[in-house]
C-alpha cells in the first residue's frame, strides 16, 4: 500500500510532535519500524530496491480491508531530488503537508541539533564547546552567509548546509508543485501548532480526510534540542553510526526480530551515551545574528507568502 499523505517537513519545525500525535489515531498507520525512512533521501535505495520494496517494507503491515489510512511523516523530504522521486512514484491526489517555522529560529534550533549529531565541521563543534551556542552560532552564520562561495552553495549542496537550506521553504515547495496540485497541499506554521496543537492537528485530520479522535493526547512537544556533543571527534563517531543504524534498521529491517532489535538498541544507546550529553547551554541567539538571518531569508519569505496565499506569523523576521 502506498501512503495517502506525506508530511514533507521541514526539520526542527514540529514534525516529530505531529508524528507522535498522528500515530495515536486508530485510523492512521504510519511507517513500520522507523519514523523517517531514508528511501527517498538516499538515491541508491530507490534505484536498487524500487517503489514496490518501499510499499512492502514500510506499509506491508497495512491491509486495504483494515480501513486505515497510510501516511509518512519525514522531515528530510525537502532535500534535493526528493520531490522528483516522490512525484514520479506517487499519484497527484496524494496529500502533502508542509510544516514551517520562523527560518531564523529554525536555523538556530537545527544548529544545536546537528552539532550533537556530527553534521557540522569539527572546528564548529570545538568553537561551540569553547564559546557557547550563541557566540559560536554567530561566527558560523557569518562564515557561511558572508562568503559568496558558501552562500551560492546552500541550495546546491543542501545536506552540507542543512542549517540554512531547510529554511528556504518556497524553493522546496515549488519543486513539489511541479508534480502535485496546490489544492492537495497543506501549509502549517510551527508557531500555530505550539499555540494550539489540538486545533491545528484536527485541521490536518480534516485535510487528510480522517475523522477526529477524542482519545488523542495533543499536549506533545517532542524532539527538543537538549543534547550536545561530548567532543568534536565523538560527534563524528555518532555521525558514522547513524549511517550504520539506518543500514541495519531501515534498509535491512533487522528490527523485525525482537532479540536483534533489543541488542541493536542497547548498542546504539551505548554509542549515544558515549558521544552526547545533556545540554546545559540555554543561551539565546544574538540579535545581530538574527538580523543577518532575517536579511538572508526576507526574499524567500516574500516568495512563500505569494506562493501559498497566506501571510506568515507576525513573529517571523523579528529583530529582538
């Protein structure tokens, strides 16, 4: 079975909270064994395995006679090339949900999150350990956005510049508009979601044509950035083992064997404990850093408003 709806993302915009809300619904069935499949994010997966493997691997547990709706919530589907692959494999009537957040806030949250997971250079992790999040983030933002070379590469090499590329919402949405009509797209702002999770979640249920469920707990805030890297080297260790984890759990689906799943989870928990620790740094983004980010994203925000026919929340682009 193919999913009837997909939440495209974006990262650090509330996708995990939405996932935890939707998976409580008895009429919805999400991907089996893994929250965010790598199938459309890693080209080799789709090339060698094919879309039938995707359906069997992630939705083989769903039967049409069950009456449940299959769906995927995946914050990484704004990566380069994902829209073309999904557009080829899915029918036009597939419902798409885009979760978006103030790009500057999203960038800072992503920076802290990716620090712990080893996506950022060792020198940036080292600087962060020495100077703290706000000061190191300011230096990192300046090093990227004040460099013509790096700035031009943000949407060309999106994985390298994840902190910045995922905030260019209009660009990513336009890629999906080549394959899916706008009336089958739902645009949700993170700020509205955290203000009234039940109202926004029920609005999403209406959009994907699923009845409301009074038994759902809407008071969920998942995946907040509360961890940091122990050291630059260990951040790369956890980065490496994330790839191993996805090969074993996502690709080979070893998690379907209870004993193997228990051993793997215990092992990867040990890796996590060795490489990341609780983050005690609660420093806020410097005002001057926010101004730089606001200038970078201002044209993109204007394009987004024109594209979706809605004004973004007033809090976007604030300077304090």
